[in-house]
C-alpha cells in the first residue's frame, strides 16, 4: 500500500461522497492504481454507491473484448468529445486467462451489470455452466447448469440484469427443446432464474413463450430483459421479461418488419434499438424514443452498404458497439469486422479490428481475429459480499 500523508493531501480529507464522485470519473486503469493509495480509497471503491456513480458516467463506459482464438480479454476505452472521438485497447489490461474452470474456445459472454461480466460455457464436459466474473477484483462465481440436453436443435439463451426494486442481480435462462424435422415446433420451453446471493440454485419460473435463438442474448434496460424472438403466429418480434415480477410479456416492435433473422437488439443512446441487416443494400437502425410505446419507434438511420462492398446476401448480424457524441457510430459486422458510420456525412468505412485487441505499441499476427464485446463499467464491489456462492480468485 502506498503511504500518503493525510495532512499534505487535502483530497483525503474531503467528504466520502465527493471522493466517490471524483473517482467515478477516472479510467479503469487509473482506478486500479487508486486502490493502492490508501485504505479509505480501497474501501470507497468497493461501495455500491461507487458503482451507481460509475454507471451514470457515459464517458467511462468501456468495452470488454473477448478474443475467441485464445480466450484472452482486453479492455477498450473511448475518448468521446463533441468534436472528437477515438478508442484504444488499454495497455496493461490484457487478461490472458478466463475464470478458473472455463475452457478455451467454449464460452460466450451474455451481459455485464455493475462491473460483473456473465459467461456461459458450452461443450460436452461441463455443459451450460454459467460464470460471473469481476475483472477489477479478479473474482468469479460458478453457477452449475439448470439441466437439459445441450445439443442441436435445442436452444439455450441467457440474460443478465438487475431488479429495479430489490437491486438483486439475476441470471435468466431459457431452455427449449425443438423437433429437428420442424424447427418451429417446440416441445419444451422452460425459464429458470438464478438470484445472486439468495437461494444458491436455479428456480423454475414457468413456461417461456415464443421461439428464441442461441445467437441472441437478453438486452437489459429499465429493469427488464429483452429478446428478439420468432412467433409461429407472426404477431410478435420482441419478448420482455420483468426481473421484478419474473414474468414474460409481449413488447412492441418496429413497424415494417417481416423477419428478424438478420437483426440484433441493441441500445442506442439509452434507447432500445433494432439493427436490421436483412436488406441486401442497407443496414437499418430503429430506435424506440419512448420506452414501451409502439408509436415511438423511429427509423433512425438507413445505411448504404455499397461504400464497403458488403452489398448482397451476406446473412450476417450487425451490432451497435458505440454511439459517439459527434454522430459517429461504431458497428461490428459478424464477429470479425469493424465498420464506422458517420451520420453527418452519411459515409461508411472499415476499421482495423486489431485496434480492439492490441495496445497502440503492440501488434497481432492474426489477420482476421474474431471477437465478442460487451459494454463494461468497472466496479470494485467484491463478489464475497454475496454469502451463498463460493468465490474464486480468477488468476
């Protein structure tokens, strides 16, 4: 621990809520150093109040990048000013190993809340195990599978969110058994919920309506999780799960939609959005300006794919990674291409993917790296405050 003279450092004598406010504005790498200044700062960085402040600071929001080929993790941070933006892989924040027990190339991230990143594992030895991981404290929790046969054509989809009333962290798991000869015929559709620090086991909450995809995870917003779904009756496109009531309800989708096979559910400036790549020529971004109100869906952008020569039947999903204050939008095509759309000039260009996985003074030999990305706001809350689960140090 670094020794600091309290009399010579006025910052240490400020009220705790002011120190938390100041620290919440710093980068993740700087915060890691701040933990070593004194015991007071270490304690304040572990308080729930710090996490609340941190989440309310959009400029500090980062991306946690998982590189599939070697299961390494990198932190990407943004500079975002009204007339300037940039992003970079933060030197010294590359995590070489996943949480203990997690095998390489057999995992997928499905969300991040208050600095906790959620994964699920797929394979044959440890089917469908879930992990919650805090990169800042290097702690993880293992949640065993809720059961079911993890093989095609069965579907498992996850979501991770926070109850707006109780503040509890909840993992939602949807498991569906599907007939191979008719992929629209579901013979079993279960929903289970795991509440962190409560029962220590999955709870069955009832039947999960509609058809889900293993490629689509729940998007957390306003205390609810949202999925793009398929409805055999063709009436619904979005399913909403209330984390307080632990129940499903239909949710209004954008108009003019017939199929959502090539769409992704995203967040656009804190609004629910749909990024639709169904067209051979355009990427369409819809935004819901008023949450839950069908008439508030607005066709925000129609992006011409010609400038980057991606016109045609590519059958790829496009995701929104970052919306900058100057109007630039960072998108990910499939899992191996970055593209940038300038909404002011209506122009589109490719971005080198290596900027996501290499620090400015580093290089990567992999020509076409495949990645996953989740929004990440660091938190130093220890997983040990949850009394039920066994916490492991990940490294």
